[in-house]
C-alpha cells in the first residue's frame, strides 16, 4: 500500500488539503496537470455525464490511494534512519 502511495506522490498525484471540498482528489489531480481545482471538478462532472457511474468507483479509490499533501510534506521532513 505504501508503495502505491509513494509512486503516486512521486508522479505528483497528491490530494490537496487546503483546496479540497470532498477529499481533495479533484484539486490534487488538477494541480498535477496545471489546472485550477474548479476546472478539474468541471472535467469530473463532464466525465460523469459521458461515462455514468464509473467515477463513483474511481473517486473513493483515489481518495484512499492518493496521499495528502500534508503527509507528503511531513514525510519529506522526517529524519532518515541511518544504516
């Protein structure tokens, strides 16, 4: 599980804790692609109309898998164990 979250964080898929309305998934994806949070939410709604139902499965999975930006910042400032 941590490997998936670390891979998503390396690729820039991080949930937004300050701009999120419901989990910050759309705001985080929008930030990754250089879009504002409202633009990414609008794309999500349009996608919901084109492919109904699939987003209700994808959004909770992304909410669970994408790390929050607070946890990524905390992990980057944590001291690394010596080997």
